[in-house]
C-alpha cells in the first residue's frame, strides 16, 4: 500500500521538546512528567527482545488508540491512569507510584514461557507448569507469571508471588493486582473471541494513585499482548504449525529467522518488514475495534506539537525538532 511506503520517512523516532520538569525515554514511549500527570508520547519505535529496532508507520497512534479503547472499556473493572488523548498518539495520564513488578497473564503456553519449558525450566514462578504440554497448548485456566521490571537492555526476570510479597509489594496490594489482572484478561479474552481473535497473553503494570491501586501503562495493545486468529487455532495446533498472529510475535519471528534472539546487535529492519508490520497493526485495529483505522498522514512530530499547543499543554515555539 503506497501510503504506508510514503509514511516510512515521517515516522516518529523520538520526541524532543521542553516539556515538564523531568522526562523518561522508554523503549517505545517518551514520558513528560508534570506535577501529578504524565504526557505519554507513544513513538513509532518497535522493540523486541528488549531492544529498540526501528520504526513502523502509524504504530504509535494505533497502539495509543487501542490502549485508550481498553482503558475506557475496562474502567469499571479496575481504575486506570487514563485522562485524555490530546493527539492520536499521546495520552495524558495520572502519574502513579509504580509497583516494581509486572504481571503477565497467559492463556496458552507459548513465546518465552514455551522456550524455557522446552529447555526443562518449568518452576520459575513459584509453581510448576503442568508436565507434558505441547507448544501453544491452552492452559486449563490462565496462569500468572510475574516479572521484575528491568532497565533498558536487561531482560525482565521471572519472580514468584512469595518473593514479591516478601519484600517488593504489600500482600494486600499484590493480591488486588492479581485479581485485576485476571478480571481484565477475562474481559479481553471475551471481547477478542467475539471478533474471531484469541487474546493469548498480556502484560499489566500497576501503580498507586492517591493511595489507590491503578492499572497504568497500556492494556491489551499489540505491544503488551499476543493475539492469534481463532479460526485456525485448533488445526494449526494439532499440526504443530505456528499460529496466525496479529501482533509483535511477527517481528520476533523475523528476527529469529535473521539469527537474532536477544543477544548482540539486532539486524536493521528492511522497508518490507516495516510496511508488513504496519499492515498487521492496522489489521489488528480493524478486527479488534471493528472500524478501519484512518491513519494521519505526514509529519508526526509537527502534528503532535500543534495538538499539544492547542490543548494548552505546550507553550508555543518550544519545538526542538
Ligand atoms: N501512570 C504512570 N505513572 C508512572 N509511570 C508510568 C505510568 N504509566 C506508565 N508508566 C511507565 O512509563 C514507561 C513507558 O514507556 P515504555 O516505552 O513502555 O518504557 P520501558 O522501556 O521502560 O518499558 C514505563 O516505564 C512504564 O512503567
Ligand atoms: Mg514498556
């Protein structure tokens, strides 16, 4: 699709403006901390195996809009940090005191969990994964595999509930986070299933806002979740074939084929894979939300600056490019 090719030169690699007192540049997002709020700019960067690999056209806005969709849809299940979206790829959120762990909920054994299990590692989370499972098999009920939150280039490490409540998070708060994670995942699975998708697994982050546990970061986006096509699941599973994916696993597969699985320097993304991934993100949006995604064409940096200025979040003429 030619408009995706045209957008390759306009993607948002970084966002550099004087905003807030403090900023944090993550793998994908740039956070600008105001007093009790954050302006979260989702760049078009794509990361896998904890490395930044390049940019994908429209990725930032699609992710932001999917996250917004889910925050609004699930606020009755768990309070979250969402306030507003001043630009298609910017969220205004409440600033939280983050818990030092993430909770991954998994409905199926796949990805890194499967890669470990295949090597005989089956007890990293304080319980044993059932014996004799095969790749991409469904769990009887979803399991929780918490991890620590690692610094850039480091991998998040598995951790058990026992270790978490022994020193990192109050037991009551952690158990509430577990409950939120399970309920959100169940809501996500139900919604996905009605649209011919499987929500395979997803990662949640939590933080305290005004003394209350909140869901923060992003939810059920393709960066934090795996989605498969439901229709072909069973046959592909029985034949031992890879599942049809609408998510980040595409790029992991591409990297593995190029001989990269986390160690050393990642290969440069070709234009073809950047366009293909853009199509995947748009397809996921369409299937999940039910509407075609209407991407904003042209320079992303300028658009965001204009929108933030209009919303009074940015003083004029502070653009550093
Ligand atoms: N409401 C919030 N309050 C404080 N920090 C948050 C909030 N929501 C998300 N974050 C943090 O913002 C960062 C988002 O940027 P991201 O690119 O995902 O970074 P990372 O590379 O650390 O995963 C994450 O570190 C996440 O924990
Ligand atoms: Mg992150």
